[in-house]
């Protein structure tokens, strides 16, 4: 028998789509506060949000005649018809938040607009109205949600511990603070203030509070604008990477979302600067025309759909890549990892991390980076042990200054010590040679300057159906790097020619790895994907660690490394050089204190 469900059942089902856990309540209420024009928002929770969630703002409030209407399903003042869904300018818009929250909590709202003399206090439990009265209160809105899922015990038993639920709320508030730096957020958990931002618009201040000094000192400013998109914010230097995507923060039109398109754009922009299975730090504010994306694809609004995803990928990747290319990214290696004073941040500053307005701006200055040229004018000295002079075009330097490096020697048959200006560099010969090989191959491929070496008899390889499909779909790319392949029968394929610019490498083995990589590759593909996979395997042809080099060979290695477009890391993300300053050494020898 088919029945029409009761209003109570319908409300609980609808609430289940929007309210998954306490953080869902916080998200909906804070979004409403932001949309109400608030610049001060306080969030208080108890017992992970299951006992109490209170959100207070100084926004424009709700008119007293509309308070009851605001708790009806699909009641909203943010859109008028279906056409408005394609041009959303607010965080909330469906009119499901308040009705869903009221359906599964004991809810109370106190709200007042600027032109009203008194506020309204309205109480509703399980969707049923309990009271409506006038009281005194400041402008803005306070909403209290108690006893989450009190009337849906089957949902409540699936909640995690209070600590876990509180951690989800903490993460959410941090995202709101990062995406809206001009709003002052105060977050209180069980009576303790966990986060308090000033609302001064400085994202770096917020990052300092959330992620600490070390990450704040390793940030790169990013600002990029085109006709269709603007990207601004901060990204981390490669050394602050993490083994997961938890530090990837990006906000589209003020909305925190998860997007495979944007995530891949950020990660691909780092290219070989990161090691495998490492992910970068980012806080990016992305603005796109509202009609170029659809935010109405999921009840929680955490997912969006772009009308031109490849264009979004290209622009975001370009923004991140250009910021990285403008900086010298040699990792700084302090001889004392326990050093407490770094880059202008002293212990007194650390004691006042919450006093944002009093913290000096220099507390956020990064270490002065080595003014290393991208393409130096090389002059080789006759004496192998003498300084190698480098002249620069950079206006960092006055005309009378002539920075130079001096090759000191090799240690552990792998690392070369180099004196540069007032710094000591240590170069990994394998990583350096691998990077030189990588960029040389990429440039050859881009110029179509690739030749093949015939194999007689041909090499026979066996491919799965998926691998064979990947080969056929991208056969032109394989041909462009020097492979000649034809079907040999069944699942076997004959490799008749291989690239001749990768000595000491099993080209057939490399081919199978590339085909497998193509078969597994998901998301955006560009024309150089196979080339980069080929070049990243060039480490097999590079000089190895433990192999002794002469001064002349090492000198050439340094020269060619400095001529690379990106000399700071190998294709796998390992640094080619690390840096020690003269000041660090003098501290260790107690010359300075």
C-alpha cells in the first residue's frame, strides 16, 4: 500500500540529507551569519556539539514578521526562482538549513534588525513551535541548537566521540576564518577559546594561529588574474608538504569546497618539486563568475560543477606555477633543529600569538633567499680549486658586486660543498645530474629533437586490455618520443625502435611503465604527460651517489645545474641543494650568540 508520509517523517528525512553531524549544523548557521553581513561571529559548542551549538553574529538579523517563515522548508530570501540557481552569490540559498536543524534539535533563535526596537525570541523543537516573544537584545542573530538527534536515536548512535566531532567543527571554523579574513571569528569549545581572529584581513595572521610559525615562515604570496578567474592567497614552499591533502585549502567565491579539478591543478603546478605521495600547503581564494559553476549539486554544498573545468585547471595551475617560479626554493637547513629564534620571531612573540594587533609584521618575514640566477653567464677558472666567477643580470646586485661560488670538495662520495656569498651549499650529485637530464630531455621533446634507435630483433611485450587501450589512444605521444610499436598478435606487441637519448636504461621496461601510468592516469591530461613520465625515469642514467667525481666534472655539474629552469629539486621532488648560512656556523662555534 502506498502512503503519504507525515510532515514529521518528511522533515526528518530532509534533515538527514543536510544534517549529518554537529559540524553540519555549525556550517549551515555560520553560512547564514556570513550571508547576513556579519563581521563578528562567535561559535560555542559543548560535548562535541551534541549537547549545545550556539552561533552569535552581528549581522542584519531577521525581521520579526518573517521569523516563523524562516523555519519553513525551502523558505529563503536568497533566490526567487530556478534561474537564480545559476548565479548564486551567497553561501546558503536552498532554505533547508533552519528547518532541518529545527527538525532534529531543540532550537532557539534570538534576532533583531537595526530598525526594530526589540528582538524576537522564538523556540521550536522537532519542528513544533513552543514559544514566540519579544525581548531585549543587540542587533544580529543568536541561534542555539541543543540535544542534536534527540528525537532520532538511530542517527545519534552513529556519531563519533565528542573529541572527534569537535575536531570536525574545529576544522570547519578554521576554513571559515581562512576564507573570510575580514570577519572576526571566535570559537569556544567546552568553555575554552580555541580560535580568535581579529578580522583585520591578514590571512597570514590566521595561518600563524592555525598552522604555526614554521609554515608561516615558508609561504609564497600568490596573485593571478585573467579575464575569467582571479587567484590570490598563499602557497607553501615544497619543504612544508604533507603525505595527505589536509593542508590543501581553496575557496571558490568564498565557499570552501572539495574539487578534484582544483586539487589536481595545484598539485600538478608543483610538478617535480614534491616527492611522490606528498601534497602541498595552500590557502587560495579563487573568484569565478557565478554563472560559470553550479553549486546546487549536493545537499551539503561541498561539491561544485564547473562549466569549463579544463579552463579552471589551466588558470589555477598557471597561478601556482608562476608564483613558484618567481622564488628561489633551496631548502634552508639549520644546524640546530631545536633553534628557538628563527627569522625575527622571538620567544616573546610566541607568547602573544593571540595578540594579533600587537605582533610585529617582521614576525612573518621569511629568511632572505639566495639571489641565485636562472641562467648565469659562465666563466670557468683555470684552477680547479679556485673560485668560479658568475656574473648576473639581476638588479639585486649593484654593478660593483660580483657574487661567486667556490667548489670546496666532495664528502661521502655523494655530496659537494660549495661556498656561495655568505652561505654554504651542499649539493647532491645524483639529484643534480638527474635534474639536468630531466630538463634536457623535456627541451628536446618540446623541440621535436628526438631520434630513435632500431631494435633487431624487436622486443616483444605483453599488455592487458586496459594497457593496450591506453597505448592505442596515445600512440602519437609514444611515437613522438622515439618509440615504434605495432601489434604482434593476441596481447603481444612488438617494440621495433626506442629513444636513443636515454643511455643505460631498459627502454622496453620504461615503455611498459609509461603505458601503465597512462592507463592509471585520471583527470586532466596534457600533451607533455608522457614526456614528463619519460624524463622522470632519467634518474637511471644519472650519476649515482657514492660515485667519485673529479673537480672538473663537479664544476660542470654545478654550471649545468645553475642553467636549469628549476635547479632546486630533482624530478621526484628531492632537493638538489640545501643551504647553511655563515651566521648559523658562527652560532655553533659560539662566535656570535
